């Protein structure tokens, strides 16, 4: 009897959960409404079968419960009944399969007027490439990928010169225009997913896969990686901004092409030396940092990292949060640098600086910290040497008091919470795996030994 | 291979005497079955603890200190691999296959008892190698149980060095063990059935285990092949599966390989693996339902055909795991069609289970509760499979929690319900003692309601688009805050279910120590395993003479018969012959 | 067909043949069981090589694949060495066959000569295969320099391991002869070993054909498999 009640309650409960659950598909933002329709058809058919079979099950358990004065029927088989059930099931299955195959045919065949956009995945970031004025994407080869050529562009292919290279995790798409996403990976499998678009596809190194869609709603949507790609899989996020044509054109105008990237001159350290005089007041003549001024050491940090932070300060991406006391001091200082050339020059000079190793100010257990560092080392290097390909700065030799403050800021969303701060956002997720102060002290104690 | 099975020699002198030959280096299929079973349950408990740790992180992120992104992925991987291979495959085939085949077919033992013993020890070796990976530098692999290259062997994945090598070696060793056991099971079924035991008189348990073993024998080589090739890619830098990649900024020497080729091999094994687990469960649950409903299994022939057809079809559906893997999208049409076709024989099995209860005389014993629970959870899990098998619906749902919920419902909860049904059903036969029924019922209610409370809501996280294998969700624009409380609820349910398994363990130990003696055939079952000379059966199973089979295994409530069941070795009476039913 | 007929039986009906008093059943036919087990072993080995070959054909369609034959500088353009090794293995197979026929006719000496020859030629074959590896190494065809090379080393290694496994089982049989020189009792296990040897000779011939195929042949085969 209890079982009968339980079965009925489970059926009713399942239906109630289904109809009252606030958790359902996020509102659609692409042309793939047909997918939602297919889901609905399948839900109705399977829902009917679920209720019918289990209600009948509950009925049987109730009606034919054990009774000493009754014997069970003896019926080895019933061909007619079995045939009808088979035919009925086959019809139901066909009713679910047919719409599925029809929609899949749409998905496989890309419309001719779709514009191509390349999505390039790597551990644990997104980059994008657009074909530029000639409408053709230039040749690429994974073996050409390097610090100066993050997309692996072939220098000989003229079609590639005007390709727009978006070295950020944010892609913009024009509204109501079909787009064919060409998916490529540098290292391992990834999967490009925007839940609002419904479609997804793996990125496979060594080949180019595709998916297509027409965005139908403006807005900023999250891009998630949905194929396990290593330790920071869950932190591999990006954004797609769908906007009106005019806004899209404005965004496009700000992007630089492969030709532009090759033309950027190297920074001039001699010019940068003069600029650095201002910085030296706090950060020290040799970039050794000054705890009294809350100024971290700069010597040893890679130029690209300093350049990005300076730009973030200038654009209010870093140092704008009201709890970021010292960042707010730095922001106006960064504005002293007039343009990208000035930033390149000063970072070129900072890269020439050398300073004594930092002194330890924290007590922690390096042995326990070593275990915690495993997750960090995937990006920042086993010896804390940093990794430019992953945009991860050097940690070895940095002041521990500074890193402690930054970890605190990341954990509390004081740093890295800004939507434009791609890499900071990853650190927010990663820093949260350090649950308390002792964990941070242990970790930094280990970093001090590197 | 030419040895006459020890147990087939006529005298009793060969009965093992010492503790070592009787319980350790035993060649008795029943002892080997219990060795297999207890080892499998032991590693299963480890995997259960790992899942508890994962759930703690997912339900209450930013709270626990002992789990970080690195160890989270290691737990995910080890949990999955242990549960699928080292628990379910080993327990269903190594455990129940070993125990039931000779008894149900009326044989004294497996045909090759020595090889059978070897199979267990090699299996134990594979478990030791697997568990050793917890203690090597870098820890076990965290590549997910699918072990997809390139990431499985590249820096940036936990245990990319020692961990993955040990995992692949352990799998290869397991396959050797499985093949040795599997050869025994199929040969015993084909060659050692007692007189009168035609193929169509075998209980469905034997059919399920038999077909599953053939699937395993043909499918595991695909895993072996991919494991060997990946080991070479890892250690000798060949490029079977490895294309040119830039791993964490470093250009590696690999070139030209195809990661998708690995996925094809893996799923060519992986999908039949689903049925390697499911078919024995289908078979055993059919027998449990029939015995406790006091009614023959409905549509026996259809049930056998369905097992065979499902087994055959399971080799042509593998790429439904790969709809969004980047393989040629045209494959989607073919594989979606075959996948949905397989739903038809599966549905027939469900109908026939329910129709077995129809007009039965249902005893709601503990095994029966679990069997009915199985029908419910399997119906749910089977129906959600129709979403994922349909290529279009897979687009939004693949790699979300919908997938996790689906395969746990169909491959986790359902076989486990059958395993418990089977353990409770055959426990009196294995030990001669009757378990505590009250504890058994408590165990059922906690497990049945608890697992449904875990996995029903989890489907809705999937509809929402929450990705699987995420250490933490962080903030997104599409997941409401309430999803976190749902996750916390799931974690609480999971922990309760995990803890309630202690009831089961306590019941087992209590019964073994001080349980009541069970009647000879407490459920009144007609199949042959309950008709042995002694209960529990001794070495050699049948005393001096092998039993003679006169009827099928489902003569329950036969009209005109004195009792409501007629054992299989019961000779046909005059009345029956004239009636000719 | 017989299988289909028996699968259509209605087991709840009384089968007249069995209903009568049948002779007591003594136990399984172990020789028959061993034959069935061997069939499954061959199926497993067959599936393993089948899958390797399928992946070979699939992998051969990627641009970096350079077949080991078809051009003068490729090692298997001249197949003399491969033919020599094949002859060794064929001799081993013949030896097994001779040993089997002798055992069946009750000639223990002939049987021992046949088995010894088979073991000798099998060991020679393995050594010759190893020498072939060294030869390719000396020509600069390393295992990781090209997928075709990887497959060559992989396939020959797996085949060699299977031969060694056969030798271990065969040595068990030889010991049986040593202790129990009844040739008739030898015939049955020897039959299984002989089948295994013939099977592995067949596998080797397939591998031979595949490894010494020109790129055109491989492309045709791959196209037939749909790659």
C-alpha cells in the first residue's frame, strides 16, 4: 500500500515539479526556435508514456497485491497485445524522430548568405577572427602559433592581411544576420556554447568544425566552454554581444587587423626611462616595490602584463571599485601615460630592471601550500615563472603581501569583477577555491620558496 | 584448456580442505563470485565517497577546503570510471554472472575453473593499479571518464603524467580479466547446460548475462586498442590521436592525428558497455518480478528476442554520444534513427515487466520493492534518453546536467536497484540466512525516494543550461540564484542516500553474524538454482547426480497444479501431458 | 537457421523429445568447450586487429601519412625481407600441422619433431621481425616520425605478442607430452594450437599486404570504408 501511494505521489510530484519549476530553458536569442518545439513534442509524448506506464504500474501493485485465496493468472504471452504495443511505440518514436531529423537537416545546411566568423579556443580563453574587407579568412597553421602570432596566421597569404583579429574573449555579432561559426582549437577539445543560441559544437584541434545561427535579440550573452578542457575548464568564459548594425560597425572600426598587428613597433626603453621617473617615486628606482607605499615590485613582471594593467587602470576596468583603495590611487597615475606608445615604452624600460628578491612577510606552511599550488601552476607555471600564452603573469619573486591583497580582492570581487576584465574574471573563480586566510598564507609561503 | 573441471570428477576427495584453497585460491564459481562481488562493492564505496565530496563542492561552493579544481576533476574521473567499469561491470558479470550461470544452467562449475580464478586475481590487480594512482606524483587522472585526448595526456589536466598511464594500464589489465571471465561465461552457457536445459528454457538472468558477455568480448577490444594507442602517444610521442597543438604556449612535436578517431573507438566500446550493464540487470529483474508476482514472465520469447536485438543494435548507435563532437554532421541522421529504433525493444521490455505484475499475486518483499522501483526509475531514465538520442534535442542539452541526470538514472540508479533486488533475492541462497526485512525496507525507501530526489531536479539544471564537470558555476547571465539552492538540496539528498547505504552494510553484517536460518526456498522460486542438494550449495553444486530439467523456469500458478510453482527439475505429470499446455 | 528455430520455441509447452526418460547427463564436453572458447579467443583477436586496421585506414587519409611502400626510398618497396619472414611463419604453421597429423596417427616422435620445428620457426620469425625493426630504425624510420611507421611497429608488436602468448600455451602442451606420452591425448589440445597458428599466419598475411601497399591501394581501401 505504501508503495502504491509512493508511486502515485512520485508521478504527481514529477508533474508538479515540471509545471511549477522556475528552472527552464533561458529565453531564446536565435533562429533555433524549432529546437524548442522539438523538445516540446518529445516532452508531451514521453510525459504521456511516463504517466501511463507508472500509473498502470501503481494500479497493478494495488489491485493484484498478495491475497492467499487468489492465484495469479497463467498467461505465457499475448501476441495481439504485444504487437499493438510494439506498433504504438514505433509510431510514437517516429513522431519524435521526424521533427528531429528535419531540424537537423536545417542545422547541417548553412545558408549561402551567412557570414563567416572564426572562434579560436585555447586553454582557457576565447579569441575570434573575422574575414575583413575581402570576406575571406586567410590561411592558418597551428605550427605557426607564437607569442607574436597568437592566431597562427600565415605571413604569405594575402587574404589574411586584412583579417580582423580579436584578441579578447568578447565577440560582437550584428542582429538578424546569419552567421557561420568556424570553430578551431589550439590545444585540446573545447565546446562553444551560448545557452540562448541553443546550438553548440566542439572545437577540435587539427580540424575546423562549424555551427550556424541567426541572432534574433540584442544583448550580451555568456559564452561557456562545455567540453572538459583541463583544470580551469569552468573558468573558460567569454561574451557574445548582439547589437544593431550601426553599433556593430562602430565596434568593428576599433578592431585591428593582422597587418596592423605586424606593424606595431617595439617599445623604446630609453624614452620609457624618463617616463618611469614618475613611477619610481613609489615603485622604486629598480622597480623593487615599496610596502610602505603599498606599491608592488615591478621588476621581473612581463611587459605585456604591465601594459594590460595600465590599460585597465586607464579604462576604469581596474582600480574603479570603491573598496580598492590602492587601485584607486594607481588609476590617475596610469592616466599620465597618454597613449599606447607611451605604455609600450615604459613597459620596455621596466622589463630591463632587476631587483633583489622580495623578503618574506608571511608565516605559512610551504609543504601544504605546494599542494594548493597545483591548480595555480597549470597557468602560472610549475615554478611560478608565468606563461604569456595563457596571459598568466610571473608569481615567483613577487611580494607576498601584495599577492595576498590581490587574492583577497579577487575573492571578494574587488578586482576582476568588471565585465571587460577577461583574465581577472578567471582569477575570481580560481581564487575562490582558497577558502580561508591560512590557505592563502600556505600558498604564498610556498611561492616564496620558488 | 583440456582439464576436466575439478568439480566434474566423480569423487568427493577433491573438495578443497584448507582455508586457503577454500576461500582464497578457490576455483569454486560461488567463492569467486563473492570475491568479485565484495571487491566491486569495496571500490564502489570509494567511488560513492568521491561523489559525496563532489556534491559537497557543488552544493556548497566556497565552503570546503579539501577540494580544489584539480582534485574535483580527479574525483569526477575516478568516480565515473570506478562506477562503470570496476563496480557495475565487475559486480554484474564477475559477481552475479559467476554465481548464477552454473547454478541456473545446472552445471557443477564454470567450464574452466582455473581460468575463472585467474580472472578474479587479474581483476584485483587492475583495481590495485587503479587505486595506486591516488598515491603517485600528480595523483589520478582528471580527464573525465571518457579520457579524451589531447587533454588527457597534456599538461593542464590533473594527473596527465602518472595518473593517465596507470589508468590506461589498469584498464588493459581489467580487459584481460574480463576476457578470461567472459570466455568462461559464454562457454559454460553454450556447453555445460544440464540435460533438458534448452536455450529457451534458460531463465532471463542467464540470457541477459550471456548476451552482455558477448557484447563485452566484442566491445572491450575497442577500449584496449584505444588505450594502447593513447599510451604510445603519451610515452613514445606517436601521433595516432594527437594533432599539432600548442599546449600552454609550447609547440609540441605531435602532428596530424585525429582526436575524433579516439572518440569513435571509445564509444564503440562505450555504448555496448551501457548494455553490458543493462542487459544482466534486465534479466535479473525479470526473474525477481516473476518469482515475487507468482506469475510467469510475460512474453518470455519477446523478452529473449528483445535482449538479443538490443545487444545487436548496441553496436550501431555509438556516435549518438558524439553529435556535437565535430564529426561529420551527416552521421547525425543515421545514428539518431538507430538510437530511437533501439527504444522499441527496450519499451517492450518495460511493458512486459508491468504486464507480468498484471493479474499477478504480488508479494511486496524487499527484492520485489527494489524491482518495482527499478521499473519506475528505468522508465524515467529511458524516456529522457529519447531526448538525448534525438540529434536535434541533443544540441541544447549535451554536456549539461541533463546528461548527467539521464545516465545516472538509467545506468546508475536503475542497475543499482536491480543489484539490490538481486542481492536480497539470492542472499538466502548464498548464505543460507535470511536478512532483516525491516532494515531492508528502510534501505529501499531511502534509496528509492532519495535517488529520485537527486536526479529529477538535476534534469532541470540541464534544461537551464548548467554545464557538467564545472568545479564552480560563478556568475552567469542565465542561471538564477535559485539554482544554487536546488544544487544544495540535491547535495543533501545525495548525502542521505549515501549514508543510507550503511543500513545495507549493517544488515549484511548483522545477518552474517547472527541472522536467522532461511528456509530452503524462501520465495518459492521455480528456477534451478534453488533446487540444489544443499543451501547454500556446496562445491560441485548438485551432489552425485546432475539435475534433469523438464520445463521452463517460469511455471508459476499453473492451473491445476498443487502448489503455485513447479520447480524446473520436476518431471512432467501425466495430467500435464494430456492437457499439453 | 537451427538457432532461429530454437529461438522460436515456446518453452512453456511440453517438448515431447525431452518429456520421455532421457539418459543421465554426465557433464559438459570439455573438448567441445575448449573449441568454443578458442573460437571466442580468435574473435577477440580478430576484432583487435580489425579495429587497428580500421584506424590505420582512417589515419591514412590525413596529409602527413606516408605509406611505407610505393616509392623507391620506402623500406617496403622491396618486400624480400617481408617474404622471408612470412616463409618462416609459414614453416612454423606447417610444423604445427605436421605435429597434429602425427599425433592423430599415434606417432609421438613425428609429433615432437613437428612441434619442435614449429617452436623453432616461430622464434626465428620473432627474431626476424625484431631484426626488421632494427633495420627500419637504421634507415631512420622511427616510431614517431610518421603514423605509417607507428602503425608498422604497433601492428608487428601486437602480432608478435600474440605469437608469444601462443608459445606459452604450446609449452604447456609440450610438457604434457613429456609427462604423459599418449599421443591421442595430445591431438585435441594440439588441434587448438594449430588453428591458432594458422589464424595468426592469416593475420600476418593481411598485415603484410596492408603495410606493403602503395598509397594508391591504401587510398582505395580507405575510400571503400568510407574515409
